């Protein structure tokens, strides 16, 4: 099994399997965090997907000051908060 650092380096160089391994290391925990933020499972799944897309795009900026897991959690929380801000408060069908 490759180390987190070697997986990150490989993923930065385009190794999709390495990025998949990184995702597998933390995907369940990320989903748990997002499920706690959103009552609606579909919203949590949307943010989950956006989180890993952002992480993939942000790999060149990863600086090893923290673990990949800590970094991805921060991305998940920030992505979730941004999702909430963009969506705003939707009026209920029952509201008139």
C-alpha cells in the first residue's frame, strides 16, 4: 500500500487510481460530515461530489501542512457552507 504522500504525488501527476485511493481513505467520513450538515441526502451527495472535484483541482496547492483527510474535511465544510449560501432560504410550498 502506498503512503498518503506518494498517492498525492501520483495523483498530481495524473494517476487517477491514486486519487481514487485517496478518496477511499476518507469518503465515508466526508459523507458523514455532510450528512450532519444537510437533512436532505441529495444535497449532501451534491456537496460530496463537489468536494472531491474541488480536491482534485486543488491537489497542486496541497502543501502537506496537514493530512489529506484534514484538508478534505475543510474542503467539505467550506463547500457545504457555500452551497447553503448560494441556495439561500427557499420558501416553503405552504408559505403564502
